[in-house]
């Protein structure tokens, strides 16, 4: 039993003993003394209700503290859950952004590879075309010279046909690339006509076509320069039917 409780019990017992003694000694008409003794006993027992009230208040405070702690814990748990959800959302957003960036990079890489492949294919096609043009060969005879000259004329925009060139070559030199005229007025003036189409040196120099030889006796250079001159003077070598 606690110390305070023992004190209250002893006090109560003492009081009861005193009250009993008062009733046995004091006369019946001594009401005042008996009343005072009983009143003292009542005051002595008033400490117990006060202790009970104090205990009740302490219990209520303890219960309130538990409730407050529970509310705080609930708030902390909610805040932690919200933070976790936010972190998960940010992680998902970063992952989505990284995925999008990776996809864009892959697409760009693929496009660059496609452009590179296309450019390589284009260069390959160009090389093949150039190779074909470079490897085109012509016979080393009148037929080959005319055909070669016609290809050059076509690339330079000079008009003329195979028949027109062939007809004038036969008339002027009989197809001899080394032919030279030493008797006409040009020869008398010191500038004789030379080559397949009998071109004088000044005309050959003036109408020489780039890419051909500067040798007036070269068959292709001679034909092309003469065709260029005829195109300027007559519209085309096809319009020439006599000395020009």
C-alpha cells in the first residue's frame, strides 16, 4: 500500500476511535462536541476524491497525448507517401525523357546513315557514269573519228550529223587526215588548208574546241573545229556542199 494511502487509513481509524470515545463519554445533550468530531472525520476522508479527480485528469491528458502522437505519425506517413509518389513521378518523367532523347538520337543516326548511304550510292553512280564515259572507245579510222567528234559536238552544243560530216570529209580530203592543199589561194598566201576537212590554221585556232588536240592534223580536233566554224557561218556542217 502506498505511503499516502496508509496515512489516510490510520487517520480514518483514529478518527473513528475518537468518535466512538466521544459517544461513550459525552452526555446525550452534548451534541456540539459529537458533531464536531464527525465533521472532522468527514474532512479527513475528503483527500481521496481529490486524488481520484487528479488521476482522471492525468489519464485524459495521457490519452490526448497519445491521440496527438497518432495524428502526427499519420501526417508524417502521409507526407512520406506523397514524397515517395513525387519521387516516383520524377523518376518516371526522367526515364520517359531519356527514352525520348534516345529515340530521337537513334532516328537522327538512322537518318544520317541513310543520307550517307544515299550520298555514297550517288557517288558510286557518278563514278560508274564517268568510268563508262572515260572507257568509251572509238575505232582509229574515219568512222571512229566522226563518231568521236559527234560526241564532243553534242556535249558542246555544236550541230551536225554523221552524214553531213562524212560527205564533206570525202569531198575535201578523201578521208586522209594528213591531206594538205598546196595550190589554192590559201596556199599561195602561206596558210594552206590541212586535215580531213581542209581547215586553214587561223580558222582552226579561232574555232578550236576545248578538250581536243591543238594539232591541226589530229582527225577529231580537225573535224570538230571545222564543224564549229560551219555552224557559225552556215548554221551546221550539213548545210555545206562545196568549198567553205
